[in-house]
C-alpha cells in the first residue's frame, strides 16, 4: 500500500501508457486468427519480411526471464532478479511485434500448410503467454503474492510453446529434416568405426571388390552386363565374358583379361573403364596386379599378408584409400536403402507402385500404376515432389494426370521414360517437358494430342522415340518431325506401357 501512494505523477503516466499498450497488444493478438483472409497492402507485407530477423529478440528475452527464475535463489544470480520486470516488458513488446510480423508474412501467401499453421498458433500462444506473464508479475510486485502461481504457469507455458514454435518455424524455413539430416551419416560412421579393423579385412571382399564396385560395376552387373562380363562375385571374375578369355587367372596377369584391359593405354578402344569414366589410379592398378600375381587369394585377411612381400607393400599403400572407399560405399548403400523405404511407403499411401529402376542399377526409381489403377490425380502426383530427382521412369498409364500435371512432371530432372497413354492430356502442357534433358522415350498413344501440340516435341533435347498411336496426329506431322529431328523416331504404334 505504501508503494502505491508513492507513485509520482510521472510514473503514473508511464504505468498508464504501459497498460494501454498491454491492452492493445492483447487485443491485436487475440483478433489475428479472425482476419486471416484480409488483403494486405504491400507495405504491410514488407514488414512481414522482418519476422525472421526480429524473432530472435523475444526468444532470448523469454528464455532469459525463465533462466533468472530458475537461478535467482543462488546468491551469485540474485542481483538479476531486479531486471525481470524490464525484461518481461521488452519481451512482451518484441513478442507482439514479432507475432504481427509473422502474421503479415503468413498473409503474403508465400507460406502455407500444416506446419505454418502450427507455427502460427504456437507463436500466438507464446505472444499472449508472455503478455499475461508480464501482467501477473506486475500484479504480484504491486499488490499480492497470490499472483505468483499464475505468473509461473504462464511463463512456463510461454517457454514450452516458444520451443515448439521455434522448431516448427525452423522446419518450415530449413526443411523438415534440417536437424536430423546428418544423423544417418554420423550413425554410419560410428557403425563403421566399430566395424572390422584393417587387419581383419579380407583382401578380396574388402579391398579389391570395393575398387571394382566403384569403377566397373555400373556396367558389369546383373542388370547390365557389358561384354557379357559380370563382376559381382569372385567366381564371375574367373569365368570372364563374351571373349571367352578368363577375366581372372590366379597367378597370371597375362592371362587375366580384367588386368589386360585396365592396363591398356588411355586411348586404346578396349581399355577399361571406357573413355569418360574415372580410370583406376596407379595404386589401384599396382594392387590388382600384385593381387593376381600372388594367386588372387579370396579369403586371406590383410593381417595375414607378410608386409615384406610385394602384395604386402601395395596393401599398405592402399590402406587409407580402401578404408575411405568402404565407408563411402556403406553410407551410399544405407542412404539408398532409406530412400527406397521412404518411397515405397509413400507409394503405398498413394496406391501406386514404386520400385528401383533396373535399367539404372537401382540408383533411380520407377513409378507405375497398380492394377487395376486407383485414381491418381495431379494433386496426388505432387506429393512425390520432394523426390522428383530420384525417378528415371514414370508410367502413368490410365491415370488422372492432365496437362496441368505435366508442369510437375517437367521437374523430374532425371526422367528418361514417360508413359502417358490413356490419360486425358491434349498436349497443351507438353511444353513443360522440354526441360527434361534426359527424356528419351515418350508414349502419348490413346490421348487427344493434336498436330499443333505435338509440334512442341521437336524442341525436346534428347527425345529418341515418341509413340502417337490413336491420337489426333496426321501423317504430315510425322513427316515434319522426321525432317526437323532425324534422330527422333515418331512411331504410330501403341508402344510399351512400362
Ligand atoms: C561405361 C561402362 C563400362 C565400365 C564402367 C566398365 N566397362 Fe568393361 N566393358 C564395357 C563394354 C561396353 C564392354 C564390351 C565391349 C568390349 O569388349 O570392349 C566391356 C568389356 C569388358 C571386358 C571384356 C569381357 C569379355 O570377355 O569380352 C572386361 C574384362 C572388362 N570390360 C573389364 C572391366 C573392368 C575391370 C572395369 C573397371 C575397371 C570395367 N570393365 C568398367 C563397358 C564398361
């Protein structure tokens, strides 16, 4: 009571000003959710852009007050207690401004979705929470200790919702997995560190095979065996390929086609890997040479190889590189497995079929419709957008994709084969597909594409085959395309579905 009377005229004015400010802030925040669809002039939208900058002030201030509450009973932090009211007022003002700016940013329409909705509500609760905490704190200081509990509760709620809101905001600006992005890599490096020690590694599977896997397997695997030469197992190396020369003859480099090919001069036609691919370096060449010379052992451990021998020396030289290569391969394998799992789950949700594209050694994926096909619209197709880079083939036969959907397909940068027969497209969206630098096969049979629209096809950079059976296209068009693009085959057949 004493205190109340002691307030001077000037102080009273300041208090009154703060009360008005407080009421105004509380009012604005409370009506924000009601004015969602209002059209804002550009100046307001500009203010919205400051949200990501100013949001740091309330965050620091709100956490600071909470910190002081926790620490003030320790002597060393006692003096800070007197700063609480000022910090709370600053937190309230900056929170209100931040929340309004955030709302304006939201109103600009650049951001939307559930994440932003949650972020908005979290921000609102934080803003109102800190205003109420400030009010209760003031009442407690001025009038009665009974406001202590409401003050603590509102301050705690405010801090919890602050953490939640910041996390939602972070995900919205940096992507959902911003925080967790590197966890698989970190985990895998832990896993590999507890893996085999170098002495325990096997000369073939841990040292030779990873080199072949990195430099040769893209062309010599189960799905694609160039020269009929498979290199995925030790036995296959022994048996060789089309030439019927042994790929590998233990103890004899002269009779090992594998070594002969990698040892040819760089400009030789038969040299492996072919021109344009990363060749083996000197260490790798030396390793494979002395490995074959010493009998191409399969199960020998690196620890068992005498360090004085020729093989022992090259093994030593290659050690660091091999450990690095093994780790890289393991990480890549794990990432691929993870991606595959995510895609297959998404496929199940969308009722479509997603699998590794066998033509791409499983590095890229293929989409196809289930049979009988479930409805699959542009909107559903868009759900795949975070993964667009990972597809090489899309078979959307009989789906509900239309010309607007082609805009999204135009973003599948690695797409090579696209099957659109029996869809509702008329070709007006084909223009979006000319960005696809790798698109080689396009099937438009049984659609309403007409000559004018199909003429866009001559602008496609890599298109080799177009199927136009049962469309509105004339012989003239076929001739026109053949004339402008001799490399492009226009085929009036149904063509493949997958
Ligand atoms: C870019 C694809 C590609 C890569 C990578 C590649 N090869 Fe080949 N390889 C071919 C082709 C194509 C042939 C068949 C034509 C020929 O015989 O030259 C072939 C043939 C071979 C043959 C002959 C098989 C036979 O019996 O006729 C051997 C041996 C071989 N490769 C070894 C290798 C080795 C070792 C590597 C890795 C260092 C490698 N290749 C990497 C494309 C590749």
